[in-house]
C-alpha cells in the first residue's frame, strides 16, 4: 500500500508517524513545498519577542529523522494537481514536474495568510508571520535599532501576540483593527474590554473601527494611511487571518466549505475516494454546534492528524469534536475560551443565558491576588454549559480546561457550582471562581 501525504507540518507529520506504526509494510511518502517540516508557527511571536533564540526549537524533527523511521519526506516538492479518478498527483520540484500515484492520500496543506487588498504590501519593512522565514525576517527587522515605530494590522490571536512581542522589544506600537473591538471572533465584549484596557495602559496606540487603505513609501514602508488618518511606521506586520491552501483542488470536485476548507467527515474522509484531510486546510466537527466548522488551531491539527494516520492504516476512528478551546497572553493578562461564545449561541438561535462575574484568583492573604473574570454561556432550560471565557492575571487559562471537560461531559451550572476543585490559599478561594460562576447562574 502506498500512502502519500501532501504537507509536512503538524497534521501531516502526525499522520505519517501514526500510520508508520500501524501499517508497517506500507510505503509512506510526504511532499512538503517548503524546506522545513514539523514546524510550529505558534512559537513565532515568542521568537520575535526574544522569549527564545534558537529558531530550530519550532521544528521538532528533520526529514532524516523521519527517514530513519521509514517515512520518505521530500521537501521543496509542491503538488500542483490531483487526478482523483487515476489516483495520481502532479508534483513540481526545482522547475521539473513528475507524476506519482497513491493508494491512500492525505491532504494537509495548511493555510496561508490573507493579505488585505491595499497598495504598498510588497515594500520592504512589511511582514506577515506564518512561516519560519517570516519569523527570521521580522526578528531581524525588530532587532535593528533604527526601526522604532511598528504598526500591527489585525487583532486576532497572532496580531495580539505580535503586539506583545513588539512591546517587549521596546517598540512604539500601534494596533489597527477594522472591527469595533479586538479579537471579536473568539471572545465576547465582556472579555475584550479588559484586553483593550491592558493594551492602552501598556502604551499601545489602539485604533478600533479603522480601515487600512494603503501602506505609504517608495520601495520601503514609511507609514500607513487609514480611513482616519496617516501614521508613520518603520515596520508593518499584517495579521488579518488565514485561508486554506486548497486552490490546487479546484478542478477535482472535492467538497469544500465557503472559505475553501476541505469538508471532511468525522473520520477525516473527504468526498473523494481514498482521500483524507486534516489541519488548517480542512473542516473539523464541532462538539457543541454538531456541524463541520473551520477552526485552524495547532491542537486540532495534531489530534486529527494522528487520527487520520490511524485511518490511513485501515482503522475507522471518529473525532469526538472540537470546542475551539484556545488561550491567549496579552502583556500582563491571560485569557481562555472554550465552547460557544454568546455571539455564536445567538447566531444559532439557541435559547441561552449568560452570567458574568468578577472574583479573585486566590485568597487575599497570599501575595499576588488579582481579579479574575468568568463568563458562562448555558442553555436556558437544562442549564447545560455551552461555553465559557475566562480572563485574569494569574490562573485564568488553566481553569478553561476545567470548563472544556465540563462542556464535553454535559455538566450543568448547578453541577459546576458544586464541583470539587482543589483548594489551597495560593491557588484559589475555598469557593473557586468557577464554583461561584456556576452558583450565580440562574
């Protein structure tokens, strides 16, 4: 059996490793367009912010290490097209093309940055942050003391992490967001208002509800023009979202979501025979929404990749579903979310309720006590938890894991109020903030 995987990052290499362990006689080949595999882009903002110096930490394995396990990894090879009927691929390498065949195929081509339709993006000093090369180039620019003014366009997870990195590097930072609040797709306003306050208090110039119209300069960026004015800039980082790398499949008839993500079932199978997919190029089953959604997160890519690897080897595993659990650090704050936000519950037409509380992370006689904010979304009748968001300076993000377990197991707000969380004065109050939130919910 010949297993071919397109894409050598999180999902693809997880699948290759799992398939190798289970299908010991199979031939496994991975085609990766870049020269780097097993790359974790999540580390890029922290590399830019000087949290660590060795870029190799973001690439866990090399092609040689996989070759030793019996997996042939071909870097610098781009798959141009797929013939599903013949089960063949057209592959390009250094200007030459050739055809390969497969018995079972996995598409794990990931996603690329979405660049806004504005002039000036090709100038020097303009960066995105998706690949290893992006991180190396941006860090070099940041370390140049002549570059003092930075503009970040977009306030999603990456955008906010880049802002923190630039602040840590001593830059004058301006954040421009088209929406009326930061990170609007992931968090509700009760949480984002505190993130916005933190940004302003740490010296970030925050521009909300403002559209970028052009990047200024002649070959090298000198500023940004928006719907509200012009701002000088030595560095511009564009963080306006990602789009699945699936254009090469346009003529195959494969089913895709509106944004181009490959639609798969809970086993990772696409609509084409003998073709699976996972990672940032594919949909994923949502455990609360009970439908396929697009959630490009590294945790999902690794888990689904592992599962698809089993299925490539002949298993029929099903993914239980994502909750979109995610975490974020913004300067002195940490925030986490899981399940449905209120805006998602509203869009689904659910009969839901919410509760928002502010409490303390631990007892007042232990040093470092600070506020912690919790928002719960739950069904009006059954009180079953649908989602939750937490923000604070200490102990916020790890509590979101408890809510993810609770939502998965169908816990109600009353049950949450009486859950037996561990207590000691440095870690919580005798009634943990999650207990309090559950008991306040009506």
